[in-house]
């Protein structure tokens, strides 16, 4: 499994996301996802939304580790402006 495949899975499963970026290889990936619904979700619920479409691949061992940043559009805007 590669970063492009994971990005495609997440884009299909979470079409309302404003931004999805995936990088990494060797079963270890970093995901950044921006979604307006994150404003009302606690951090664990945000992660669950991202993990759900990846569970089959995590269970099979194709994905070993996922590090993620789950951001609201406002949080993303601030990161882009101020770093």
C-alpha cells in the first residue's frame, strides 16, 4: 500500500474533507486531513473518522502505523498563515 492509495481511500470515504494529504512508505504514513465536522468532534472521534476506512488495511498489515493531524478549516488556515 502506498500514500496515493491511502489518499484515494480517504478521499472516497470522506468526500466532505477540504484537504487530505498523505505521505510515507513502508507501511508507515502521515495523514493531514481538514474537515469542517472536526469542529464538533473530540480528538478521539476525529481519529476514528480517519481510521474507519483504513481498518481493513491495518488489519491485513499493509498499513503498520498512521500518524495524523486532524484539523478544522480554521486550524488549517492558522497553520498556513503562521506556520
